[in-house]
């Protein structure tokens, strides 16, 4: 039997009903010391409360939770609040960072305008009659609107249920649907989050969310696939924050450096800036194509066309962030070492996508519904994507990985063999070539299987016709 904690409840579960898997927060750390990265205060009996910076001795691994003690205090605590104790984690401890699962203040959104219900709407949490006036707090798209009734109760409803008060659309907050943040702002979730109210989003770790409203510093509004809702801001990490984007865009070579070093810096900046541009393209697909198509497409259609698109966003966002954070923007001293550390995380996602790319193109042309095709054509007319069809963007992942060896080789050509990053760049070149080889082999294997399947299907059809 295992002792297991799920959603605040602890109990025993039979070994016959579970399968051991790799734990998302790291390796087994029994009898090791860990440092609290955030404050954790709990009123639940058996939990171990602590403050950021306290050292905890772990005595039992409970999966996503640990059992441990601080002096004579003992209890269980969430694993995503702590890290293994070493010099680096001591430097990183910050009690001022809002910890996941901490109590957040209520969502504070100022009404954009008012509206009147054109028909009744009833759920367990709210009851609205035809003619009731409501306040409109947000409208992230044309289909959904976030409202508040006269009693302060909030919910999401379809826009078609509401007649918007046109006279108030020019309020100081701007018209319904006005962009108060860049429309292409996206985040990924750092932690799972179970929605506590019907207007909230339930998140799994590593979900990609399109953020549509940030007026409340603690709670944002975003879209995840077909769902729109409120989410805690301290559960997500921005992918394309404007400050980082502007810094990369405004970069200039160090004019005081030697000519060869300036050329090297320019080659490294080309790697980082084109990575940023590529991530922009990946995010545009989510914003312009995927989210709108969720309103008309089945889960099977979305999976067949987009495959693991959000997984590509996640691994490339982490690659870009690592390159940006671990390199001095004026010298990029350690770009090879950082790239080497991250590149292997691309192999699995890109092998999966590129081997399914041909079938995704076929599905887009032949298998999807008429509504899907009409909506895709409508989405492609957006100036944000230069009026290019979705099929053009489905080619970009394969195009990107073919450029990595060329980009790394260009940096290597302008790096002295005595440079501390030289060997890491050589190793990075080898790994990017291995990535490309692995993907190409997977694509060829998939093509061979498809050919065999066609031969098999033809033989079956021929046999069936003979019996007929």
C-alpha cells in the first residue's frame, strides 16, 4: 500500500491500482535537507507549516508531497514549495514571491459597461431572468462574456444571451473587446490548479494559455482551448513578455570589441532573435487559428491538425528563456553551454510533430469538416498572419530545426578555440545534427508505414472484390 495525498485528503491506495511514474518535481530525496522557497501556512491537521528559508529534513516521499520535520515539528508539505538545499537555492529564496496555492484576494475587475439579458440563464451558482441588467467585466472574444449580477455573483455566459448597452461602450475602460494588453500575450502554467468556482480555469502543468485581461494583478482572464476563465497570475509564466522582446529587438553589437568578436556576437544574436521570431509564429497559430477553431472543431480534428503544437511552444519558450537569462545580452559568453543543456528536450516533441506533419496537412485538406475549412479560411484572412493559410505555419517546425546546425556552425566559425564556450558549441552542433537526423529517420519510418498500410488496404480490397 502507498500513503497518498490528493486535493487536501490523505489516505492509503493499493499498489495494484497505481503505476509508479517519474515525479514531476525531481528525484527521490529521502533523508536529504530541503529549503523552503516560499512561505507555507496551513490549518490542516498533519500539515507542516514553514516560512521561506527554513530548512526541512525529508523523511518520506509521498509523490507530489513530502513528509519531514523542522526540529520537533513534523508533518507533510507540498513538494513545489521546496528545493534541495545547496548554495544556489539559498540565494534564490524569496518569501515575497506569491507561492502557489496561497490565498489570493478576490478578482477585482471594473465594469466595462452594462447589458440586459435577452433570455433567462440558470445554473447552481446564479439565476438570471430575461430583462435583468448585468455588468460586463470582460469579453475576451466574440462568443463569451464575463458578467456580474446585482448581487455580486459572477459567471461566463454566451454573448448571444445578452444585449449590450451601446451607450456605455465608450466608457473609460474602452469598448467591449478593446485590447488593453497585446493580443498575443501567452503564458504557460507552472503548477496544476483546480478551479474552485465556475468562472475559473482548471490548469494542468505546462498548459499554454492566451491571456486576454490583466487589469487585476492577482487574477487574469485567459483562454485555454475551448475554455475561457479566470486564473491565478502566480501560477503562470509569461512566454512573450514585452520587456524581453524589446531588449532582444534593440540589441546592438559591442562596437568596442574586436571585429571577429562583434561578428560572433551578431551570429549569436541571430540565433536568439530568430528563436524569438519563431516562437512568435507558434503563438500566432494558437491565437489566430487554434483558439477560434475550437468553437467549430472536434477534439479529434484539432489533434490531427495541430498534433502537439503547444508542446513545441513550451520547449522552445524554455530554450529561448534559457539563452536569454544565462547569456549577457551584450556578450553572450555561455550560449553554447546553455544551448547544449536544452537541445535534447526538443528531440521528443519534434520527432512526434514532424513525423505526423504530412498526415496533418492531409487532414487539413481532406478530413476536417466543412465548418473547420470555412473557419480556417476566415482565420487566414487576419493581417496578423499576413493572410497566410494554416498549412504555411505547419511547415515552420521542420524548417526551424534544419536551421539550428547552420546557426550554431556560424557562431562556431567566429569563436576562438581557446574560448571557454568553444567545446560546448562543438557539442551543441553535434546535438543539433543528431536532432535533425532523429526527426528525419522518424519521418521516413512513418512514410514507410503509410506505404505499407496502403498496400495492405489495396490487397484487402482486391480480396474482397474477388469474393464478391
